[in-house]
C-alpha cells in the first residue's frame, strides 16, 4: 500500500484535516504547519489521489477544450498555448474535436461535461447551429468562446479582429500598386469566415464581387487557383481566407508555371508554421495566439476563483507579416 495522507499527517505531527488543507493550498493553516506538511510529503514521496481530491473539493482542476479540427495547425498551436498556461496554474486539459459537425460537437461537449470539467473553452464550429449547445454548457460551467463565436449574445469570446486583419492585407497590396484583387475564402458558416469575407468587401469595394468561396482547406485553394487560372486574365493579387487555402493557391499557380509575386501576389491569414516554409514564403496575417490563449484562460480563472464577470468580447489586434509572396 502506498503512502497516504494519514502517513503525512503523522510525520508532520498535525491532524489529517490540517494536512489535507495544507496540501490543497487552502487557507486557515498556520505557516509553520504548512511547512511541516509539505516537508513530510516530500520526504515520503507522497502522491495525492486526484480522484479523491476532486470528490472532496467538487473540482477536477480540469478544463475542456472543443476545436473544429485539431489537424488544422492553427488550432493545434492555439491548444498548445492554452495548455501551457493551464499547466502553469496546475490545471489540466481535456481535448475534443468536432470536425465541423454541430451534432458531433454536441456529443463532445456532453462527454466533457460528464467528466466533470470545471470550465469549457469552445471554438464553436457553426455560427448558428452551435448556439444551443453552447448555451446549455454555459448553464452548467463557465464557458469562453475561443477564436470563433456564435451569432448574437452568448458566452464571453476572445479572438482576433478578423476584419482588421483583412484590411491590413488590402492596404498592403494597394501600397504595392497591385491591380485587381480576388478573394478566395470559405462559406461563411463560422464567424471567422463571415468576418473575413465582410472585411474584404469593405476594404476592397471595387472587387467586392470577385469572391470564390469553399472551405478552409488546401484542396479548395488548389481548385480555386485553377478556376482563376482558367480566366482570360489573372488578378494582380489573390487574398486568401487562411493560410491553408493560400498554400493550395500557390500549388495551383506553381503547376501552371505562374511566378509569384512577379505575375500575381498571394496572401494568407493565421501565420501557421507552414506559411514561412511555403514557396515563396507567404505574406499573411499573424494571430497573436499567445495573447488570445492568455486572455481566455484569465477570464475562466476569474470564474474559477469566484468572480462573476459580465460576458465580454475581446478582439485582439492582428499583425501583418510581409514575406516574399507579395
């Protein structure tokens, strides 16, 4: 049988209740007793029972995270940023993948709640169809929407200012003297796709109708690139809704022997790791994922610690990263 809290308490010369409070970081323990308990636990190599601790405290010190597609490098990096901040706060993360399917998203959220997570970070996969499950989850635990959000009033949200990012791209291309531009994005079923499309139409009103919409994938970028190449004349620049689309567009252009940026300029959005490795390296909009993750965890921590902040939406400023594709 392993070392128990009774052993720790006996070695420290305190009650079991005092040892338990000291090890869990609770108040009401004299400093000298806390020091004795911690020293005893260290000497005995005591490992607390996480399940028992959760039952006593009614908290699992765990956070559920639901993303649309963990294979997307942007979401993978964002989750890693969140996990680092939770680890620093001695909390753990349970991850689920919705695959952009609202019904699967509902089941995944339910599974996380059944595992008694203390809070939920949710990247809702659909502007409208994710609203109900998000509201249900928010009735049970603190919830913050991350990167994407549902339409209308809902839980707090932290993400990037997508429209501002697209404006940075359009202004950059205009300063380079690029003639006509075209936008290759995703159907606006999620909030980022809608915001980037709206941002493009506001920033480039003269080209507002030159829009091709599919999904946030390299395959769609390749198809869209082929469609643009089949036209009588290429636009001067192609503004892509994310980096994976842009990588597909670059691939289609390379297959036809079109030189970038000499014949056409190409931009992306997100600044995933592959963007700098593209041929040529991709000009893009960098989302400050560290700042986004830090603010989301801060909001949830405030709720964990007993604060009840009013739901708020925080849009963090993006950054234009200029590389050889423009």
